[in-house]
C-alpha cells in the first residue's frame, strides 16, 4: 500500500476518538488560559498512543508539549493545536477542530517515525484569541529545534494556503 493509504487507514481507525475529542471541546468551550478540560482530553488521547506529555509548558498552565520518539534519529515534526473559545460565542472559529487536526496526524505519524526515524510533537497553544499563546511559546524557543511545524485552521473552503493578517 502507498503511504497515503497507510495514513488514511490509521486515521480511519482513530476517527471515533478524534471526532469525540472535537465534540467534547466544542461542548465545553473554555476561554484562553483556562482550557483545562481541552488539555486533559488531548493529554488522555496522546498518552494512550505513547506520547510523553509536558504540562504546563513555557510557563502557561494550559500550554503543552506532547512527544513521540522513533527508534532512530531523524526530523523533528510538530503539529500545533489550538483549543480556546471566544467569549460569549464558544467555538466560532473552530478551534475544537484544530485539536483534531493536530492530534490525529501526530498519532498517525508515529508509524512512520518508528520506521524511518525522527520524532513527532504536538504543541498545545492556548489563548490564541487573546494573548496569543503561540507567540509567548515562540519567544521562549518552544519551536526552535523543530524541523517543520504544521497547523491547520477551519475555513469556508479547502486550501493548502491562506493569506491572513497576523496581529503578532
């Protein structure tokens, strides 16, 4: 089978757990720097699949770094998860889906780092809508030793690239 077919098969097997994660986070919206349930649910899922977990991270109670190391050296690949809600709205920006699109690929990549080498990391980046946890983490060097850092964001159409106006 092709690598894409392998990834699809792994993600199909995770589908129920990933959907439940997204639904749980959506059903219990938490504001930035108070995303305790969202962190706990991601921790439970990632630890189930062999990730080590550091929380709090970079001095933020609801930031985390989850890591899975392959059997030999190789690239360090990171996925970024957002999970904060908007005050009075809830998950209007779909950050509950970003937890799914970070944890799912992170778990799926384990098979490949075991086979080819490297490590996969999922970073929990809190308070995107307010203080910008990702910026605080970057300022402290959280991502400096990663070879590639990936993230997704829900939108109205499927695309691999989107231009945005970053505030920080």
